[in-house]
C-alpha cells in the first residue's frame, strides 16, 4: 500500500477515534484528489472521503451492521434465543 493510502487509512481511523487495528475489511480507492476508505468495525460499516493533499476527512457515511449478519457469526447454540 502506498504511503498516501496508508495516511488516508490513518486519517479515517483518527476521525472516528479508533486504532487502525480495529478496522476490518479495509478498501481504499482513489479518484482525482480524493481517497475513499471503506471499512467495518465490530458493529458498524464506514465509508469515508479524504482529501489527497490535506488528508482532511470531507465526508462520512456510516451505518450499523445488520443484526442478521452479526447473529450469523455466532455459534448456533447462542443464536437460538427463544
């Protein structure tokens, strides 16, 4: 990963107050002066837009991970709450 891409990931983590180690499924794309960093955490999905020159976060879209996705990760014995 290029140095600028690493800086964009660091800026995204810093913006929401987590460490880079807490970021899962990280994807970085670049288009004319703007990095898009998409990643998940344990509970949320984030999509952030970061200026290439200033590394300023220009926009954030975030949403909770659907509960069905979270339940699917648990062992079957824990999923049955009836």
